[in-house]
């Protein structure tokens, strides 16, 4: 009769050693950066829409919306680059 617990522990240890932690950390960093920029974009768009609808400053609202949409692309193109390891 096999000891299922022992087999599961051995399989888990083998999977643990084979896991690519560097790729996992890069993926997590990319996800958190995506969320950060999504929140920043939404903040600019919400403030811009407020300026257009309630604030009586449609030009400022339009500029804020455009900045909110272009800023992440500008950061991606001209921001600091990470050196791959």
C-alpha cells in the first residue's frame, strides 16, 4: 500500500525546484505596473470628465483626458529601462 502523503510531498518538492522564480517576479512586476497605470489613467479621465461636465472648463477637461491616455504610453517609450538579468 502506497503512502499518498509521501508521494505528494515528493512531487511538490520537485515542482518547487523547477519553478522559475525570476519569470514569476517579472510577471508580478508587470501586473502591478499595469494596475498602477490603469489607476492613474482612470484618475485623469474622471477629473477630466468632471471638468467637462460640472466644472465648466471643457478645454482643461479635454487636456486632462488626453494626458491620462498618453502618459502611460510616454512612460513606456521614454521611461527608465530595466536591464534584463
